[in-house]
C-alpha cells in the first residue's frame, strides 16, 4: 500500500482552496472543501494514469493559519 499526502490551504482573501502533493508535481484547486476532495482524486488519477502504479491511500491535510495582529 502506497500513501500520498496532500497539503491544502484555504485562500482567505479570494476564497476557495488549493492543494499540492508532497514530493510530486500534483496541484489542484476548488471553491469548496467537498469539491477539493474530488479534485484531488481526479488530479492523482491524471498524474499516475494507471491506478496500479498510483497510491492506494490519499491523505488530505487542511492547514489552517490565523494571522494575529498586536
């Protein structure tokens, strides 16, 4: 079983989400988190082509960042 990890960030200015695979040139974006999940799976399928060569488990880590001003 091969695992593939994505990190996702919410664009607090323009809205939506972006996600990038760690260690691979796979990137995608979507307006909602639900859409992003599907976009990530679609991007993985496009990148690896044959499902047997690709990962069996895809992890999506949504990173939240808050800016605090003193």
